């Protein structure tokens, strides 16, 4: 800067640097402390991001309450020493395949390939258990299924007119991902008798009429979270046909199939003949959640401007390289060892847990029926569905099942549940609650349902 005349240094400073001068808000630097909420990303003010925090706080605040809130596996199936057995099984597998000691050391201690180092083992498992026959290159190993949702949503949405559809009620994880990425979510509401492809088609046409582009539908076909519903075979076939006809992808989330009793219906991906399905999986329920290992099967062809083709999985790996770099090698090794120990059959590995969770579900339904018999619940206006597997039951009640009701339930009746309105992207579910049956013992379920019935009786009378 060139100074002329007799101006002092202070006079020559820009206004924003003069002592005692306060710049206008448009140019005022943000103070380091405290930060203002409205200077942070708008998604951080969205209530959906507070859902898990609130439930954790309620659970810790009332430690003597019986909690039907956490959708987590039963601790009784975990043995600390088993982790070492799984790791040894995987290390022996690498050695048997000709890997040197240095190779194995690098595989465990160094950064691994972004797309994952156990893709072949996961691909073999999918062929054995699910009839999903895809090359290992079409799989990306992720930090839980939650990261897989983020990668897929980021890859498929390119601008403000792109929309993600979701079967509603839906898992809050996908809603949270969409909020963080600024992607609009359009709910396709489930009917009392299940998901309707006619409703999906209407939603697609409405979005097109608004000048928006539906990119994919997120759905949990088997024992969904939160509702517990399972999509029947005709609906699966119709859903695939609708997706192909309208040129959208189906994001199939599948965490509960192999922790449920009986033989499941085929996955959407196993039925997929037009590469319309991106299949998401998680080992949180089937191996153990602490590993934080999931995967995405993305075998769709991607063509660039020069005509070269690759797989969508490769594009997801690019995004992952800038998010988590790679999934923990130790976690992958533990999961791979569990799969190898069961000859790749998650279904075999989970025979005992699936039976346990099936019994827990039936125990819950049986005790609900005993505490609130048909005539009594009809008089109160209470009803629930009867899932054949999975972790969750939906109970409809004649009062507002919100955070205030939950707090009263925990404080005065000693029982915790999850408000269903958390799971409706565009509002709804205000008179329903979700029960998770997986984490509790039979004794806890019996006592918890007794407490819940007392709460429902009194809350219904008060309302």
C-alpha cells in the first residue's frame, strides 16, 4: 500500500482494522468462542440428529428402567476370547493362501485397500447364503452400513433437483445422511397391509411433475426398522419391475434377515436381473456391532465421457477414500474369521441367535396379549403388529407418544421405548411407539411389558 500526505498509520488502516471499529455483520469475522449455531451447517439443527442422543440420555438417566429402545444384539452371545479365535482363523487363512509373514503383518498393521481386503470372503458368503452372485470388485467394505448409506447417497445425487425416496416409516440413519448432504427425502408411506408399488409410482410421477429427479428408493424388505414389517414375494417382484421401468435404483438395506428364524424370502438383489439394486449389508447384528463392518454391493455399470466403463463400487470407493480412507483391518479380520469359521454361512453362524431373537419376539407378543387382551385393547384403541422376526414391534396407542410421554413412562413406570415419530421423514407416527425385543432377557420382557401395559392404561385414560 502507498501512503501519501500526512495520514497516520491508524488512519490508513482499512475500516475493519481500526481500533474501536465494529465491522458490519456481513464482513464480521466469526469469534472463535463461542460459535453460533446459525454459523454451522443447517442439518445440525434438525431434530433427527438428536434422536439417538435423547434416547441415550433417557436410558442413562433412568438406569433402573427396562429399556425396549436399543436395537442391539443380546450380550449373552458374545465371548471375549472369541475375537482372538476369529483373528487367528483369518491369519491362518492368509498363510494358507501363500501370503508371507511380511504380507500378513502389513495386512494387519498398515492402511489397507480403500474398497476393503475381505471382499472375496464376503462375496463367497453372499453366494452361499443369499444367492447373490457378484464379483468381489462390485463390493465395498464400509464402516458399518451407515457409511455405505452415505457413500451411495452422495454418489447418486448431483444437484438440488435430485430426490431420495424412502419407504416410511424408515430408519433414521438414512434420513440423517440425507440431511447432512442436503438431499431432499420424499416419503412413500407404508399402508396397514404393507408397501404399495402403486404409491411408489405416484410418488415418482409427482416428483417428475415438480421438475425433480427421483434417484433411488431406500427400503428394508425384511423385518424393517422401525415397523418390523416384511415385504411379501409379489411386492418384491413388482418393486423390481417398477424400479426398472422408471429408471431408479433400489437401496436395499438388509441387517435382520439372518438373525430371524425360518427361511427368508430372496433378497431384492438375488432377484435383480437389471442391476437395479444396490444391496447394503452389515455384520453388526450377525457377528458383533463393535467391529463396525458393513458393505455395499454396487455392480451397476458407470460410463464416463470417453466411453470407458467401470462399476459403481469403484465410485463409492473414491468417496470413501475421502471419508474414512479404509475400514479397520483388524475389524475386517475379525469378521472374516467369523465367516471362515462358519464356511461362509452367516445363517449357520447365527442359528442360536436367530432362535433366541425369534423367542424374544414371541415372548413379547405373548406378554402384550396377556397384559392387554383383545377386548381391553379394543376398548382402549390399542393395537400392534406381529412380526415374524427381526427386533421390532410397532404399538399404536390412543395418545401422543412423544418425548414428554416417554419421559413420564421412564420416570413413573420404569419402562423405556422409542417414539415412532422419529422415523417419519415428513411427519407422522405421533400415536405409535417402537419396542425392540432383542436386547432383553425373558424376565426383563415379562416385567417390561407389565410396566408398559400399566403406562398405556393410565396414559390412555388421562388423554
